[in-house]
C-alpha cells in the first residue's frame, strides 16, 4: 500500500495489522496546544463505557489495542500520536474515531494541521490528510471502520465547537460535575440510554440554506456594512453576509425595511441545556443571531446574558471578535474528566463567567429583570429587541409574568424561542393574556433549531417585532 493524499470524505482499505495515527501542526508562539485522542465505538456509534476513550489522562485502553503515545517536537513541528492494533480490537468495536482538540485556542489559530496514517511496523506513510479549522476546538480527523470484515480509513475533517469534552459526551462518555477552585462545572450528561442518538459523527455548525421566497412588495434594503465584519474569517464572513441579506428580506416582507434596533441575546445555561452546548447547537445559534444584530444595528455589538438559577451578564459580543467570543463565552464550564492526572488545570480567562455562580435551574425572571435594568440605565434612540433562548422547564410563571407585564411600557420587545418540546409555561401563554396596552412578547418553539433554514428562522424571529414597533409608537412607548 502506497502513501495517498486524501480529501475530505475519501476512504481507503487498510492492509496493515497495526497503524499509527499522527496529528501534527506547526509550532506557533501564543497558539493553542493540540491533543490527539481516540474513541472506540460499537456499530451503534456509541462507546460501551468511559474506558473506550483513550487520551492524555487515560493513555491505554484496557484491551491494549489503542494507546496514546504522546508528543514530540522536531524542526518547529509538534506531533501527537495514537497507535491502534487492529488485530487486538475487541469484536464489539466497529469504529475508532481519531480526534484532536485545541487547548487554549481554536483550530483557526493552528497552522499546518495534518493527520498521517502510518504502518506501525515499518512506519511507512499510508495516507495523509491536511485539515483547516476556524472556530472549532475539537476535530474528528479520521476514522478506522470495519466494512465486510476489512478495516478501512476515512478522512472525516469535521469540526466541533465545544471542545474535547463535548465531543466525547456526544459519543456516550459520561461527564460528571466536580467543581474546583478554578474550574467551572458542566451539568452531568448521561448516556448512552438516555441521550439523544448522535449523527455518525458530529457536524460542523451548518449554513442553513434559504428556501425560495416570493418577491416582496418592496425590495429589501441590502445588508449593512457592520463594524468589525472585515476581521472575521472568510467563511464566517460569507455566512454573515448571506444571513444579513436574509434578515433584510424578513423585515421587508413585513414593511419594516431599514428598521433599526439594539439587539440583546439571552442564553439558557440550565443543566438540561448541556446536550445542546456539547453538540455545538448553541454556538451555531449565537452565530446566526449575530447576523440579526449586524443588520439591525451597525455598531457591531450585541449585549448578552446567560442564566440558570441566577443570571449573569456576558461580555458584549463585538462582531469582529465573534470566533473568540464563541470560544470564551458559549460554554458550560470545564469538565473534571479532562482535568485529572498531570494535565494542568486552566482557570477562567478574563470576562468568562464561572458557571458555578449561575447554577442549573430555570429562573428566567432574573435574566428578564437584569435586561430591563440595563435598558433603563442605557437609553437608546432605537428600540431593543431581546432574543431569548430557553429549552423550557419554566416554573416561575407568576414572577415571569410580573416582569413582562411591567415591561409593557418600556421600549423592549421580547422574542422567546423554545429549543425542543418542553413546558414553557407563561412564555407560551403570554401572547393571549389580556390587560396590556401592546403585545410586547413573541414566542415559538422548534424541535431542532439546527435543522431550521436561516430564512425560516429569521421570518419567525421577526414576525411580530415590526407590528410591535407600530403599536408601541402609537401608544407613545417609543
């Protein structure tokens, strides 16, 4: 078998009885460190237990079939390696995922990221796969898989937004909460039985195609040029440009071409949200909402909060810093499994919220109150649009209703989005509650927001905001 340069999705048969998988990258001052790892999966695409994860803190599988070899540096290139003895793999193992994670940054900051597949005996190179990342903090570089009794290798190259912990969780690793003085916890995610079944391998945050739309009566204003936009990675900038156009179309459909607004983002961080964080769904939502802020308010900033038992304000999201903001602030903490042994613990970076102070239950009214206070203390010429995401479990109905009723006379429209089928309590009923001069609340829920095309999502997000602007203007609120 001769060496082959592979493209994403390509596969080849593996004739060697044992292989070495090397992940290499160019050393760079201030750049992130990279760690190689492997997941042993059954035909169902899940681990059997936590022992099926081989990485820096668990370097050898119990079967001795998979071993993390560790790192070496040579001529400005660092390599981390995993060795797989295909003959020693247990019969229940149908796939071995070959992964990499970035510690202290994203793969967009890593140069020369390459996976090499070697024959363990001769060290002859069998295949080479060059990869390029953006905002991802974990990668599935490739996979060894059994097909009709023969092992094959596939070049995967799929990024993952929530790091090594999120990637491992998605394949059935149980991640427990174990707070420390410098480490913020993530809520426990159980699997395999109770977790939603994952895709064969995690997908990068998608660019959601827009379905055809009928031409609006009034041509939409084009996307606004937004401060900081030019500093984004090329692919993210292209997504943003398309999404701003789609936001403009949604506004035009409702006769709101050129409307301006301050946009505020609120993210549920309760324990039940852990799965959506670990799969990168929340990171994708934030990127999609950044386009709403960019089109409605060209200062390139968006205020943001997170909440569970308590609410906490996140640093402002400045558009030019979106990749770094996603890495630092769309998170639910560090994970104990990945901090034991010799791996040094990392403290919170400036501006990061310690999720121990946020808790795990749903207290939406606390976030609502903080946003109202911010708007009062920071008046703006434009109204405020709050994009509020929750996966339900609402139980403080009376307190939430008091806050939203009190907010009727304020220049704020509250658009709530439910993530999944759940109990949304008063958030879902508020549209029908009497005794308000204007309807200041919108609500809709989706089963899986990652499958909703951008145009459809923006149409639903902005379906009531323009009519509220008209009603609030007539009522003297604006």
